C-alpha cells in the first residue's frame, strides 16, 4: 500500500496540470472567503449605521421629555407625547444580523433586505428588496454569487476529476490490467488504494479552506459547533464525489472514456439538472420579481391613503370589538390622526395577505425543486450550508414574519393610546422601543442533508456498480 501511495503522490506532484489545478482551487477558495468577509463587513456596517440613527432619534426625543417639552422649539407642531409623532421619534429597526457562517455562505443575502423600519404610520415593507421568485441557491450561485459554498459545491468535483481521471486508465490503455491482476491479491483493493490518496488530498484542501474561513470570519470562535457541522458536510460531500468517480474508474474504462464519463457526471449534476429543474418548475410556478411586487404595494398604499375613510371604518372596528368609536365632541378627538391609523391598519392587512401569498408561492416552488434533490447533490449541499448560515429563503421568511408582527404590535399600541385619548409619558414612549430588535436566523438541517446525500450515494453506487460489473466482465473476456 505504501508503494502505491508513493506512486500516486509522484503522479500528482510531477504533473504541472494537477499542481496548477490545486493552486487555482486554493486561490479561488481564499478569494471567495475574502469576498464573503467583505460582504458581511458591509452588512454589519449597515446595521451599525441603523443603530446610530435609531439612538440619535430616540435620544433627541427623550431629551424633550426630560426638559418638559413636547418637541423642538423651532417646530412647535411636533408633539412626541402624541401617538402619531411618538411613532416617528421612537425609531426602531428590525434587523437581521449575520450569523457566524454568513461570510462562508452568502446565499441570497446580497439580494434580500436584512432590515426594515418598524413604524405604524409609514407602512410595513418587509420584503421591498427581496426576490421571491428564485429557484433557491443553486440558481443564484450559478448566476454569479461567489462564496466558499460555491467553490466547494462546484469546483471540488472538478479538482477530484483532474486528480482521478487516469487512475487505472493508463494500465487499461496499454493492456496491462491482466498483469496487474496477477501481481495484486485483489484488484478492488488495488483500485481503492490508488484513489484514496487523491481523495484524501482534496479532502485535506477542503478542510484547509474551512479552517481558513473559520479563522478569517471568526466563525470558529463564535460558533464552533456550527463551523464543525459546515466542515463535516463539506468533507462528506467531497467523499461522495470521490466515491462516485471511483465507481466510474472501477467500470473498466480507458483514460479518455473515464474522463468523459466523469465530466458528463459533473455537467449533469451541477449544470444540466439545475437548468432542467428551473425550466420545469417555472412552468408551474412562474417567476415573480421584487419590482412588480413593490410597485403594486406602493400604488395600493397610495390608493388607500387617498380613499374615503368610510370604506375602511366598518372593517376596522369589526376587527377590534373592544375599541369604541370616538366621540367627535371630545377634546381628545383627532380626526386626522385616527384616519391615519385606520388607513395604515387597512394597508397592513393588505401586506399580510400579500406576504401569505408570497410565502405559499415560495414554499410550493421550493418543494417542487426539492423533489429533484436525489439527482442534484450540489443543490442539496449548498442549500444546507446556506440554511446553517442563515442566508437561505427560510431565514428571510422568518425575518418578514417578525417584521410584520413588530409593526402590528406597534400599531395596536398606538391605536389603543390614540382612542383612549392618552398622551404618552416617557415610560409609555420607551415602551415603543420593544417593537424593534436584532435577530439571527441560522439553523442546521444537517441530518436531513446527510440523509439526502446518503440516499444519492447509495443510488449512485448501485447504478455504477452494475455498469462496472458489466465492464469488468467484458474486460476479462476480451482483455
């Protein structure tokens, strides 16, 4: 075995093509990690700016409360004790903070909004920058997102192909396989020993990139268990491709034939299957674009704000049976403020309906894509890592839901105060701060992914084993 490992090491190190491929693979991985760290840095900078903006706004209003004033001296119409103005100055943002692994798995975090303003009077916009009609990360990453997950999912098989394609093939091309079988106790063991070193080298490079990414992004220190799951799935994915390619080599094909089979396997799984899935799913679930959704909501919001209040009052009070209609003769009656809250409540209901429809469409689309998971390990693998990093659509659905709940809570609190005719004191004003928060949404579906990849591995090994057995019988018969 030692002699075979030494032979394989010399075969790899003395080949400029293979050495270059290894260097390019490492450089691509390091560049992808750096790109991801830069992306997360901008993400965190945005959150810091929002925090600063939020603190300045709140501090200004709290200063007025402490001084016994209702607003700035040069703008006497502002009264932060009134619900309408309190909503504006109790600035709150619901932000989606990056998870420790976000730099390694950018996913769709560069096209979806990671924050939203929590306000009862400016309208809820939980998905203004989202793209609801995606096919999942496979489509997005193939379209150009370049992160470590992309390198691992699509370039790792190529590196394995370059290191493995001629293992055993040269012996077959020169007609030496009968001689080899007479010199080794088991041809199967001989093949396993030949392919083990290239697979171990690629697995070592994958682990190296995971270590570099873990240290550079801080993921190992922030959440070692998540990083360990990330690295474990990456190594499992590498072994999966190593086994699939090894079974192709065991089929008894020559160098050129084996290379073509391996290239075809990579193209099918990483390119052709995603394209076919996209075409199939698009027929039953047409793509929606964020611009259309945003424009529609914006136009409908303006239509609601310009409509007569009579259109919405009945539904407003019906949904709030504990709320009494105001007495127009009361000193606390404010037709303008109440009209604003009634119309914003109507718009919020519209946003919730649109969100429910959007979620249903996303889930149906992703379920349709997932049905092809057994023939698309690259999609299963990268989606698992993006969910682990909190940059997949599951996380953004949860984020949108939290934004809507926060806006609803603030709207209800301000409506109660407005209809009760209460002016907000400092504690009442500070209670509005609870309607904004920062949250992470990363979660691990490592078990589901491991089951999917294991099922694919079993099916692939069985199929290629049958092909390999036929090829070996032919080889033994004809030489």
